C-alpha cells in the first residue's frame, strides 16, 4: 500500500510541477485566462477558442514537452514491477527499488521508449479507438523490457503475440484497469493516489500468468 501511494505521489508531483512550468513557459495559461470567462457565458465560444488554441505553435510545443515529461516519469512503472516481483518472492522492497528504472544505462532504454510510446499515443488521439488499440498492443512491453532485458521493438512483437493468443482476457483486464485506476478521482480526487498504480498490478499479474505459464 505504501509503495502504491509513494508511486502516485512521485508520479503526479513530477508530472504536475513540470507540466505547470511548461504551461506557463509557453504562455498557454495567459491565453486560457483571456477566454476562460466564456465557459459560463458562452460555452460554444469557449470550445471554439480551445480548438483555435490547439493548432497554435505554442500548444504544439507544450504537447511535445508533455510527451517528454511523461517519458521521464515512465521508469517509475518499472520500479513497481520490481516491487511486485519482490513481494511475490517474499522479499522486503525499499524505496530504492521503486527507482530501479532510473539506474544505469537502462534508464535511456525506458526513457526513449516512453517518448516513442507517447508520440504514437498522441498521433492516435486523432481517432479515439486507436488509443485503446495502442494500449493493447503495448500492454506487456514494460515488464518484458525489464524482466527479459529485450529492446522495445522486440517487446512490442512479443506483446502483440500474447494479445493475439489471449485477446479476450487482456481486453477485459485493460478495461477494468483503466476504470479502476482512475476511479479514485471520484473519492474527493485524492483517492487516485491509491488506485492509480492498479494499472501496473494488472499488467504484472497478466504477465506472470501468461509468460510464466509458457516457460
């Protein structure tokens, strides 16, 4: 439990601090403040202004930086996989184990994959169903990269093979993980600190079930 909360605190603290800095640096906050009053007086005009903002160079630069920031916090997920594995073996993990994804040259492997994943995810956002497809295709990539020490493209291939052979169960687990991970928002917002890491727990559980059974 403490590691789940610790993960969420690290993840959202880094993400929010750096994203807020980028939001101000590119002047997005000032642009939003200028038409924010429209949200009550003229919601349609407010949405029109948002669409205009979305095609500005400043907003594009902000999105690129967000991709980099999310790639920077991505290795925290690797730490959760190690903690789950240690717990399963009866070992007592420490806070350093949560940061294993930042240790050595492996960090650059996870960081570059995080950039690649984020870029594809952003491109998929033009058609919402593609987002779910990309999430499914890369479902097992993170634990495969960590536990089998293969590169991201090899991991995507193995993940895709596993999805094809176990599509129904992984699809259901994905939907459950998404719903539960973000359900904490309903608990006064702070509940997400507890529920957000559930996504990693589902991935690890499925990984152990599918890939261990094959070996």
